[in-house]
C-alpha cells in the first residue's frame, strides 16, 4: 500500500479544525501535527491526540511533515508560506494568499523559484459540481458564453460585528466573500479583463462596505454582473445554495447564471436551459438537470494536495492562480473607490 501523506495544520481556529476533519476523512492523508501558539490550540491538539508545536520553526525542527496547511491569520500567510518554501515543504494556503499584491507576488515567485508547490484554498473548485460544469461549458454545451450573473445576498447577524476587525476596511464581503465567487467565475468563464464597481455602507455605517455592485468584462468578450451584500435577508449565495457546509441552511436556489448562444446554466442547481428545437423566444424551452456526486470539497482538496505532494499532478489552484484572483479583487476595491473601470494587474 502507498504510505499516507503526513500533513500538519497551522492554525487551530474554525477553518483549521475543518481541515483537520478533512484530513481524517481522507484515505490517503494523515494528520502530522497542529501548529498554534495559543493555549486553545494546544488544548485542541491534546483533545484529539495530535502532536502540537507553537510555531512552524518548531515544527520543522522536530520533524519534517510531507505538507503543511496554513490556516493562520491572513496577515501572516506570506511569512508562513516563505518559511515552508525555505524548508522545502509544500503548502496549502488558505485564501486570501496575502493581504496585498506585492507580498503575494513575492511568495508566488519564491515558491516557483524553489520548485516547492504552493496551493491556495479556493476549495470550491474541487466541488465535483464545478468540475462537471466547467467541462460542459468547455465542451460547448452552452454555445458561446456571452453573459454571466452572480449573487451573494445574505444576512450576517449583528453579533458577527462584535469582533472589531470585521467592521474595518478589508473585512467586508468584497475581500472575505467575493474572492471565492470571482475565483469560480474565472475558473468557469475565463480571465477578467476589466471591472467597474460601486460599494455602500449605508445600513450599518461601518468603515467597511456591506453592499457592492460589479460590472465584469471577460477577455473572451462575455459580460458579467455581480451583486453582493451581507445585509440582505435572502436565499441567493453560494453558502446557502451549494450545501458544501452543513452550518448553513440549504435553500434549494441558484446564485450563478451563465448564458450562452445555445443554452443557459444555473448553479449550483446544475440546470441547463435549451430550446429543444429552433433557438427562439417563440419556441418551447426546457431545463435538463445534470446531477453529480456530492463530495465534500475540502476532502477533495486534501486528496488533490496529496497527489501534488506525491508528484502525481499539478495544483488545481496554484499560488499563481490565487494571485490572479487576488488581482481581480484588488481591481474591484480600487474601482469602488475611484468609480472608474480598472484592469486587474
């Protein structure tokens, strides 16, 4: 039998613990240890019988794992990633790759120069539903894609903002939530050539945005719109529709709509609308449903990380891919300030 790949998890917060659970659910991965300087992190490691280290340097000094998952605070992703590169240890870095483009670029280039695989935790790409939809679009099921619309409408409760940093710039839905949606739209439709955005904080009045509207121009000529708000009671967001995380109630709705010259697709319902006969608004239109297997994208992501570590395949979401998504988010934020169309760079 092939030996299990030993993966350390740095960061014992909510997402770090979900990664620990995903490793436990993988047939090919094994938890090496937990890295977290806090008493809570040490206690969690003890509660599950895992080895514990207070820093990456202590981890590497004690014994090299096959890979590391970085679920640490965003502000130290780059420093942590560079430590992994220096140690020659592949790393899966939670999104966002970094909090600024210059630092993200430095990390990407360091990993590429050293030949150390760096992956970014845009786990939604690992959902079998997304893999199937991407293939259908690439195979021409929709014809030429010409229009895209996405929504992220939900209500973050008042106590969510009791944590001070969540009320500050950089902690709003553009950076925390839209980054996932933009990554999926890039993956499904293609690179984004320009963005124009408006944002508002009219309801809560915090320094950070709560609502935004986007216009997207894709390099292939498709045009897109996206509406996002974390102060709307509504069922239309990936969180409430995809059933990826059982913490969110499932609504049975869709939040992405991709339109082409031969058909249109709803996601995550996986419906494709076509005219059975002539393409015309006068003709009957019907929806075909394309069901796929339901698998936890976090477990799928761990399994792909294992294959990358073993040298069997390239990362589905490399650090370079994570940087490209971050460049679009940066362009959205700059456009929301200036009101002008911005090219990601």
